[in-house]
C-alpha cells in the first residue's frame, strides 16, 4: 500500500464552509472513493487555509483515474473548485504527491 500526502490551499475566507461541507460528504462520493481504491483518507487544515491530504492506495494514478471517470466526482470537484487558491483546473488535478522522507511503522 502506498502512502500519499499532498498540499492544497483553501481560501481562508472559505475555510469554515469548506469544513462544513466535509462534515457531510455525499454518501455516493464516499462510496466512489472506496471503490476507486482510496483508503485511510484524511484532510487536515491550518487556519491560513493550508490543506494537507493523506491517503493510502495501491496505485495513486489508477485511483485518481478511477475517480475521474465518475459522475459524482465531476459534480463534487465543480462544487469544491471555488474554495481553492492557485489551481488552474479541478482540485483533484492539483493533488501532487509529496516525497516521503521518513516513516515509522
């Protein structure tokens, strides 16, 4: 299982709403993520909007491609896009994995 960590930037003035939206993620979106191979997925936010995402998956590129083929992901990404700064496309297209430098099992 590969561990994946990425950074995004939520607009600080939209952070409270972003948190609210993630307190009630659509059940069909959660099901799609699971079916696409996303495991142990968490998001962490700092007050200035820095967002840290972490997940585990067998193949991150394949998991992203599987989600990109779903209608629910297209709807979710369209609704989430206005929350972010510094992205040219959909938020899920801005998830660039960080290099892991240490891990303790």
